[in-house]
C-alpha cells in the first residue's frame, strides 16, 4: 500500500517528469547510469526504455528515481502473454523497487530484500518499474543492479506452480521450442534450499541454447549437466532414459517436460502418422 509520505514524494516526481525535468534514454538492452548526474536535481525522474528479451540495469549512487519500461522489440498479441522476470545482484542496495501502473505503486522489492537474489516475475501488462532511491548520508557504496528476462507466463510461474505432467501437445511443442532438448538419464538428485538440482548424463544432445551440458571428452559421446526443478516436484533418481526439455533462466537450466523416452517415441510416431507434429526430430 502506498504510504502518505511516499505519495507526497511521488506526486511531485511525476509532475516534474511530465513538465520538464524527465530525461529519456534511447532503446537498448542494458542501461548503466549514475545518480551523480542528478546532483542538485534529486527530484529528476529518468525514463529508461529496454526493448530486448534479456539484459541488465546498473544504477550507481542512486538519487531521485527512474522509471524502467521493459518491452518486447516487436508488437504482437502474444506480447500480452509475456512476463518480466528480474534477478537482483547480491550487492544490490540503495533503492526500493515498485511496480508502477498508471501512477499506482505496488512494492516489488525492498532494499533489504535485494541481496537475497530471488527472482521476481510479473506480467508485462502490470506496469513499469519505479525505482526510488532510499535516502542515505553516504551514497558512495550504493548501487542497484539486476538482470531481466522476458519469458512466457507459463515459464515465469513454473517454479512456484504445482508440478503437473505435460499434455501430449505441450510435450511435442517443447521439443521444438525449448532452450534445450536432450536424451539421457538421472544420476543424482540434491535437495537445495529452494529447489532440487538434478544431475543428468546425456547420450543424445538435440539442442542447447547455452552450454547447459558439458562434453565428457572428444572420444566420449556423452554430456553431463545440472537441471533445476521446484522442490515440490519431489523428483527422484531412477532407471531408464528420459527426454529432458526446458528453459534457461539467468544462466540456469530449469526442467520443463521430461517424459520417459519410450513414451515420447510412441507419442511422436503417432503424431507423425497423423501429420500433427509441429517439427521434425531425428529419433534414429
């Protein structure tokens, strides 16, 4: 809820922005600025426009406030089904981060919570980020840093949503669209504080967006890697081969659909006979 004190501070900021003091940056993927440029103009509000699927923001010695508009680089109906996810650095401090929708603010991250580095996601239609400096006598050690990614709503909430098996259609689509697709087995499952880490050995690597799986050597046709899953999925080590699919978020691989390989083969061949496969997969 917006406090009277914050409201009294925000209104002049927005009015100043509308009248004459608002600065605008050009479209880009990442932004780096300094509050020292606001010296003597602590009420300045800078509008920042970031139009990429991923990037970062770094605000040194924050004073006043900035409004960060995160948008896709193309306009389409599908954009309404996107979420923005931000991950603050462990060294991030000096500001409170709000969601700003038509002048109404909702707290997203307090200054003291940013060091935990937890990912926060919200639908792109929920508004822009209003980042307000917290007054300090010494701003020399204050810096707000976070990475951002634009992802599908389904992926944004996959860590907190109950684990459910993928439908046949979702499974076939995942093979065509996900960041990684690999055939292999589960070697070990470790329970960490907020998620499970699944160690996998890969016998067939179909695709990986980044180096999720590392080769065992020039003469070895196998790869190893770690895939994260929500704790509530209660994944266990097991025999047999699986088809691992999923997305990479902030450099970390997260599991999507992971059917047993024999089940995927049956489904794929049935769809192939019916001509409903969204893409071709070499299953030989």
